C-alpha cells in the first residue's frame, strides 16, 4: 500500500470518527468528567504536597505528588477507555449509552490500572531525560516520546477487546502500528493540528487584545477560555473515537458499520 493510499485511508477514518461523534454527542461526557475529576485530584494532592514541602518533608511531598500524577493518568486512561468502548459499539451498529462505556472500562479496570502505572512511569522517565544534557537531551526525549506514543497508540483498544495484559497489549499495539503506520501518524497528527489551529485562532486575538485594550481583553478572556476548553474536549473525544476506528481497521481489515467500502 502506497503512502497516498494510507493518507486517503486516514482521512476516511477521521471522517467516520467525526460522524460517530455527531451521532453520539454523549461521548463528550467522558472527557468532561475526566477533566473535572483530574482537577479535583490535582487540588487534593497539590495542597498537601506544598504544605509538606514547606515544612521540610520533601520526600513525603514528592511521594504525594507522584501519587496524584498517577491518579490523574489513571482517570484519563479510564475515561478514554470509556469513549473507545462506546465508539466500538457504534461501529458494530449498536446505540451506545454513557453507562455502556463506563461499564466496559470497569470490566477491564485492573488492566487499565497497570497500564496507567506503566504510562505514568514512562512519562516521568521521559520528562527526567528531557532535562538532561540541554537541547540534545530534549531532542532525544522528544523523539523517544513520539515513538512511544505511536507504538502504544492502540494499547487501550487491545486491552478492551483482546483482553491482554499490559506487556502483551504493548506488543500487540506495536504489531498493529506496523500495519497502519501511515494511518496512525497522519490521523493522530491531523487531529492534533486541527485542534491547535482552532485553539490558536481564538488565543491570538485574545493575546493581541491584551496589548491593545484591557477592556476588550477582559471582555474576551472568559468566552475564549471557555471556547478553548470546548475545543479540547471535542479533540480528546475525537482522538479516542479514532483509536476505536483504527483498531478495527488494523486488526480485522473489515468495514465496521457506517464505513464507506471504497477505502479498504
């Protein structure tokens, strides 16, 4: 399969992912609740960590922060799994509810727990590496981080639908990436690029208004920030729906319900 075919496939997958989101707008509840819970966890653990640090308990402070970060990872992965599970139901021709996605995530909560631990640990190691040896360290860390994200792009669908453990899911995700490297790269980067364009289209006028008119800035700041949050929520849901569509395409090469046949 040529590069242009892979690009064409990725756009079809993205289009179908968008169609699913339009059909099932309740999928937006997953990133909304995930964000709210993550903020609560951040506040709950950040304040004690600061107090511990100020009072000279730096080790306890670091442990508290580490637990908080892990819980945020877990919450994010749990609700991402809910989106993917519900989107897969839609692709099978069913009509998913929010509770279906939660139920699917709960059934695999132990596997998602261990994957969260691995993801959080690798993320921490990469952040540490980015601070080593200046610019070279940051470049190497960025490359490794990109490779890790692409190779593990389909870990959650594998956990949900193949019932594999963490290590086997990582291996399986890598295998599926080899089959769909073009679709994975183009699709994931396209979503990120499109979301960035929409966000900066609002942020740039806000930044400009800060220098031109404080009154205008005060008028714009709340609606713009609200707009950015909404765009981020849509992007998060769309990214996980894309994972569900890509998983089916990569693992079976069959056309899920609602897909146009000409792209396979």
